C-alpha cells in the first residue's frame, strides 16, 4: 500500500537531526490533507520541535468549529497549537487571492531562522495549479506548478506530501482512523480551483487514469526548463543589472533578441519582487517594456505602469538605463524627520529606510547636535567634498540622479545646516577629522 510513511517525511527533512533547534510548523486547517500531514509529523518529529498553526479566516459559519477541532486534536497529542484569526479584505484581487496573501503573511511572521513550514499540498493540488495557470496563459513559471521546497521569510517552506495523490491520503487517513472536517465551500464551482477539482480533473481521470501523475511529470520538466532559463538570465545579467540602483543597462538589453530580453527582465523582476515586494509585470506590460520602452529614442520619456495587489509600479528610462520603482505616495517636501546616530527610520512616500550609522570617518557631529532629514533646501547650490560649488540641478546631473528623484532626495541637516545629500556625498568642510564622532548615511531604497 503506497502511503506517505513516516520515513518518507524524515527523508524530505534532512536537517531534522543536524539542526536540533529547528521548529517545524504544520499549517493545520483540520481538513483531510493537513490532518494526514500533522498525524505523520507527530509520529516522526520530536514534540519540542513540532508546532501546529491554524488560520481562522472567519469566512464561514463553521470557522470556529474547525478551530476547535484543531485545538482538541493538538491537546490530545500534546502538540503546541497556535491559532491566528485574520481579516480578509479583498481589494483589486479575488477573495481566494486575498485569503492566501493573508495566510502567508501570518506564516512569514512565525518563521525564525532554521524554521520550517510544512504544507499539505499533494499531487491533485499540483494538477489543479498547472491547469489553472494553463488557462491563464502562464509561462514556464506558472506551468512549473507548486515547488516542493522554497525559502519563505527567514525559514523554509516544504511540501512533503506532493508526491502522493488525494486517494492515497484518504487511504492513510481511513487506515489510521483519523477524523477531519469537510469544507463545504469546496463544492462551490464559482471558484476556479473548485471548478477544476470538481468537474475538470474527474473527467480527465476518467479518460486518462494517470492524468494527475502525467501533469506532475510535466510540471517537473517545466521546472527544469525554468531553472535553465534562470541560469541563462544570470549569465546575461552580468554587467547589465545594477542591483544597488534597481536599474538595468538598456545598451546590454538592446543587443539581445526579444525572447532573451523578456527572460532577463522576468529574472530581474523576480529579484525586485523578493527584495522590495515590487509586483512582477504581466505578459502585456512585459511586451510593452520590450516593444516600446527599450527601443524608444534617447530623448523620449516613455512610461510603463502596472498594479498588483494594491501596489502601483512604474518603469522609466534615464541615461540609457531602465528603472523600476513604486509610485510615490504623497508629498515629502515639507517634512522634517528627527534622527539620531544608530537610528533606522522609515522615509515617507515609498522612499525606503535610512540609517545613520556611526563611523570612524564621515559627517562630524557632537553630542548635542540636532540632526534632521529633510527633502528640500533653501540653498540653490551645494559644494560636495573636494569639488567646486554647483547648482543642485547640475550636481544631480553629475551624479546621474533621475529627474523624478531629485525633489525626493533625503538631505541631512545638522543644527539647521545642510551637511550631506543622501548617500551621494558629504558637503565640503563637514567631515572634520578632529571631531570625536562621525556618522554616514545609509539609504535602503524601496525600489
């Protein structure tokens, strides 16, 4: 009988014995799949390392009953139980997407370094995911389906049941006399995944009994191809992508054929999404980048914008580079933010974070100085250290600051006097080496 035995789970978690302080969080809804996963986990993971987390969405009348079922099971077997009630508020997304996003925010908040989150996705879930992305016209990433393991926040997300089918999980549950809750909302075929689960997959299995396994195999091949494209993108990225400035050299892109341009851009946007939560553009936006923005004349000011999950993004070009940034929210010109050495503050208008780091060299300060971050100066000109005085406009041109950023640069004032312009330069004469204390500005841009 092919069942997800305890040894199979152990083999999928090689760090279990080598990292004794690791915690294993099982996402426990109380349904059949997660009930099987938690039952297996409690048999092979030491109790001190095992945790169950239940997410109560509050979307159904039975939500509290589900929560109580999960709480009772964990109490019966001495499993540490965490319950999280969340409020699902869909904006420009479906209820399904909003609920998923809210769940993962909870998961990310729980995971520390060396922690694992175990999810109960199985072969049938994989088939649904691939079919769903196929109907949306997705590329290889979507057709790769659900990964067996990936990084999540500080920890790792693992799906140990992915090699097993739904009937195998049911057979295990019945063989071990488990009880579980039935989610009646799964019968509502108004939801895309339910439609695939209730109507499409049974029909495919009737015609092709190994349909789920075949789709799983195709997803694995797509994952291989996706990996090879990522390797190619890493090669193409050399000398083209500037991760510090969130920009990409158009000259390098122009030398590539369109398909290679799109591949590199997808890779780059994946990096930006992981680092700054910048949403990845869809097919239409990516096509506009390749067909309109990249080949535009040097003096043109093309703009491509898109929005996902309430985050608005724009792509611009400046001095033969492509920049991507979140839309600025609000005006920061009149703001003055107090800051002290060692502080890390949030800047307004989606500008990121600023850290005033103590250093052996840099901006000279004394104990009683009043330090502020502003975004406007009454001065018309400024003199960088070791250079002549020039207007702000000329200085920003010299430092290749894009036009849309020039009135949003964080300026450091000491006792009302400008002493540094962002992380670009220290004003001439403000780096007195005789001073006992010095600081430098470190700006973490938000993308």
